[in-house]
């Protein structure tokens, strides 16, 4: 709440009135088509990427191909562990994660609710894009934690201070809370 109040002060009244509309447009876009990197696409179309830092988002169709090639026997992994963890150390707005989640979801349809069996761990150095990932994963109802920081110099660790982490609402659902209680720090 403090972060929101600090951020919103930068905008005038007319600009502030646009925020609910922008949130609604994002929600509608992801309801109409969950299999897309909606915010990442907007970000790159507005040329907001930082080219000097090598910030180029992977096109979604490439993310889909990567997911098809790398996702293994999901049912076996879930049977053995109860869930599968998907990690992206340079998540950007989350395109690769979103494609991976949907590649996992497909074989589970009619058998298991993927939201109860997929945990996402993500990290990015860029504050804005990491929060775009957080928003999109939250709207997909995925249990996830996203760390803002450099994966090489500040990797995720079990005893990390949590001030640079963002946790999606699903992360706090009953099923994921129980898993954290019984499995401990491995779920952060």
C-alpha cells in the first residue's frame, strides 16, 4: 500500500483515472487469450525495452516451441512430487513461463487442476518487467514467487530476505500453504 501511495503521487488526477481502465484492459485481454505475453508485447511495441542492457523479449511463438521441446512427462513428475516447479532466471514479463504453464496444463486437463500443481520461481533484474511477470502470473492464477535482482550476483537462496520478492495470490492458497508447511524452505 505504501508503494502504491508513493507511486500514484507521480500522476495527476486525469492520469490516475486511467489506471482502472488499464487494469481492466489487461484482465480482459488475458481472459480472451491466456496463451500470450500481453504486457510484454505492449512493452516492446512501445519500445520501452532497454537495448543497452540486452533487453529483448522472446517472441511468444518461440516460447511455445521451447516449452514443447523441454517439458517432459508432466503426469509422472506430478505423481512423484505432487507438483512441478518451473524456473526462469531471466523472466522478463513472463512469456516463457506462460508458454510453459500452458504446455503443462494441456496434459492435465480433465485430470488435475494445473493451478494446484505448478509452482513458478522467477527472477529478473528489471523491476518493471519482473512486476509485469507478477501481474500476468497472478491473473493466470499460478502460484509463483518472483525475485527482483541479478540471478548471477543475487541468486534465490532459502534464507533470503523477502523484501525483493513478489508472491502471487495463489501462492497463499490452502494447498500451497500446506505444501510449504510440510516441505519447508524448498518452496521458499
